[in-house]
């Protein structure tokens, strides 16, 4: 069963009231990156390709069509007994953009990332709501201990 937005919000810190939705919490844009070097995914590991942060003029990214990595500004903690799913806000879809995401396992903590597909130029302001995190109850053995644990928590 999916949890309410209030439940999700109770597991996160520093949210604005406008981020809490009936069925989840909106995550905001922290930064936009363009991958400039190839990565590699192997059976025994992975290498993330080198990235450069796109230039934000007065806090606004002017983004041309292409693929970009977005970093969320909000620190996420997926509580034990739950799994997190992240969906794009419809405003992105209505502006010819898509946000590709992955499952967030119980125990994950960090400022995650997603793949932003831009099909028509768009302007995105730092702190804009771009995705919605929902939590569902989930049976699991153990919690997340992968290489992305505590990512982007400088």
C-alpha cells in the first residue's frame, strides 16, 4: 500500500509546504549536469562518466534538447519497510521533457539523481519542483548498502 504525502514528508527534512502532496512529496531541482565522458557498466562494477554542471544564469538553467543528469536538492531517506518510487511532475511532461528514475531501496539516504530527457528547449529554475516521491510498504531483507549510499551529501 502506498503511504500518504504527510507520511512521506515526516521522513524528510527541510521541505516547503508546497512540496507536500496528497500521495507523495515533490523533490526539487538542485543542479543539472551534462555527461562529457563515457561511463561503463560491467558485471562486477561500474564507472560513472565525467560530468560538467550546466551554467545557471541567475539560478535558471536554459536547457537545449538532449539528455542530462539532474541532482535533486532534497535529502531523501527511504525508511525501513518501504520502497521509494520517483515520478516526473506533469509540468515536465507538458513541456516535452521526461524524467527517468529507478527504484529507491529501503535504507537509501542521499540526494539522488535522475535522467532528464529534453525534447524541446526549457528553462528550469533551481529549487523548482520536478519530481514526486511516493513510498510503498515493502517486504525486504536488509537495507541499501550500495555505492550510492549518502550520495551528494557533501
